[in-house]
C-alpha cells in the first residue's frame, strides 16, 4: 500500500482565530512592511546619489538593502493576505515559490555578508593593496557571484524537493 501523495494545496495551520484583532495585526504588519520599504529605499537612493559613497563597503550595504526589499516582499505579501483571509490554503506551486524566495533571500544575505567580511579583511590586513584588489571590476564580480550562486544552488534544492511526494 502506497502512502505517498502530491497534494495540490496545503492548509496553513499556524494562523489561529484572531477575530477582530486580525485587522489590528494586519495594520501593524503593514506599517512594519512600509517602514522596511521606506528605510531601505532611503539607503539605496542615498548611496546611489552620493558620489563619495561609491566605495565597495557602501555598494555592499546597498546590495543588502536591495536584498531586504526582495525578502520582505517575498514574505509580507502572502502573510498580509493570510491575516485577512478566513481560509489559509496555498497551492503547491505558490508554496515552493515562496520557499525559493525566502531561501534565496537568506542565501543572498549570507553570501553578501561573507563578501563584506572579505572586503574588511583586505582593508584591515592589506591596506596598501586594498585599491588594487577591490577594484570596481572585482566588486562587480563579487556582487554578481553573490546573486548568481545562491540563485542556482537554491533552485536546485527546491527543484529536487518539489519532485518528492509527501508521506503520511
């Protein structure tokens, strides 16, 4: 007897009956999301407009802000929708798409933080060679690596996971 299934929808059971408090929770989470968007956009615009901030460290900080916008969009859209909804069903495809977005967000974050650590290492331990090693071309390659590597590694994992049947 096989006990494997490929359900078309998942029921999200983490949402309890909040009653009328769900509207308050929705407004508070929407305000938090608006604050995240506003603060990250301020950082991005400030760094892109100010010529003196076109240094590797600030470019990496701007990339972290872009990543924060990506990750918060991947989480908050569905979360806010589920706060107001009475049914908490998500399709299998949407579930794996959200898994992909959240996992790539985390992977981008860790990769960028690792690159920032390397940047600070070169700046502190090899200050005379810093401008030779951290050229704009090198920064571009590091940023491209920070976005491309997690994209493919997480895509491979999600693809292999979505092909597996659920047991139970």
